[in-house]
C-alpha cells in the first residue's frame, strides 16, 4: 500500500509537466493506477503485486516541495479486504 503524506507538485489540467505517475507493477508499461499533481493527496493506493512503479517528473519552471509517500506491505484476503 502506498500512502502519500504530502504533495506539492505543479498542477496542470492533465498533469502534463510535473507529476507523479504510479503503475501497478515493476516497469514503465505496467497498468497505470494514476497520475498525480497539485496539492490534493490521493487516497491510499493498493497494488495487485508487491511492486509499484513510481515516476516523478518535474520541469524547472515551478519549484514545489515535491512529495512524500510511505510504502507498506499489507495482507489482503481473497475478498480484497485488508
């Protein structure tokens, strides 16, 4: 499970310039979970595997604080509950 505790990344309509991209797997072409920018902290993210691909992209045009996230291994039963 990935929990964002802070987020301060330049916000654009489609999160085009600065963003954090999270994918469900260990590489760039894994299924996209979400692309995040701005200051709104997303809900906790649960992967279907033990790995997530996290890419942080930033231009030099805007200086924000970036982000902080915590990755935690959690047990999920077959119904999908934690």
